[in-house]
C-alpha cells in the first residue's frame, strides 16, 4: 500500500478509513509474533476483499489453473490504477511480497508494516542500490518460498502499456523461478488516476502460462523483458514490446 493510496482511501469512505486503520493495526501487532510475514499477508488479503466489497467491485480471474500455488513465481502485471494491488491480493491465492519505494519505509506505521511483512525497499534512481534490492528479492524467493509481484512499467499508464523495466526479468533469472504474466483490465474505470472516488465495476485479471527461466542468464534479461511484455500485452490486447533499462 502506498501513501498516495492511503490518502485516496481516506477521501472515499469513512468505513474504508476505519477498516484500513483496524487492519493496519492488526498487521503491525501480528508482526511481533511471526517473522515470515504470512499472517500479515492474510490480513492484507482480508482487507482487500472488504475494500472491493464496499466499493461494489467484482473480479473475474482467468487462467488461475495455470499456476501452482505451492511454488514461487515472479508475477508481472500491467499497471492502470491504485486498485490493481488489492484486486490481485484478494483474488490470486499466492503469498506475495512487493518491491516498494524506500521512502515509503520511512513513513511511521506504514514503514513498520512494510518492513515487518518482508516487503523489499528499492531506490530507483540509485542503480547500485536497486541491484542490491533485486538480489535480495531473488534471495527471498529462493529461501522463503514466497512470490513477488511487480509492475515493471514503473508507474500507472492511462493508455497503451509503457516500456518495461528489466528488474522483474533480473529477479526471476537470479532466483531461477518462472515469470507469470498478468493482464489487468477494468481498474482504470473504477479508480482513474487523480480520482478520489471508487466507482462500482468489474475487473478482469488474466494469468498467462508461467515462463521458465532456468535456461537463462542475467545477460538475457533485456530479451526476456521483451518476451514478458509481449505476453502481458497479449493478455490485454496490446501485443508488441520495447524494453527499457532497469
């Protein structure tokens, strides 16, 4: 959850305010009794489902049978709206960790939640620090048997997908885990960029077939990034890809 996301929620509905504070408190409290973030993830899932129900939002998930929920993956999705994250948390039954801007980890309460839940800070304008964060993400994938969700466009798009950063490909290759392309549709109409109001509506989440990485090295990350973007584009009807630097 980003600070902008929290500000948006506060402007929407007093019930959401109360539920966010309540579940956020539960999450921080739970972190003192477990170290792997599993309980905190479950709390986030419950909060996401309540948010969607309050907002009158239905979600259709396609392709879930392609994913083995006992395995680790790097899930890579297009990014249209702040509602993307709770929609996927509530409807993809996988224990996710997210990579978030380091500045969010310095915010009281929110930073405590992010750190104790095992999410990974990254400084995007510091290449060396960013590489260290990606290496740490790969280690977590290998050792904790969790998955990571990434939005490689770097920011939300209001039209065609933006270029993908190479971080998702780098992490997946280093960890030796498959990439699951995810196409998200409908969220832009429900919560447009700059809007403070959730509109009732329907979201579609499409999961593509996992793409193996065990035959790749980090030198292949640029070409692999193009492959990932192609797959995501196919899921949302926007084929074609151009990779960007990490």
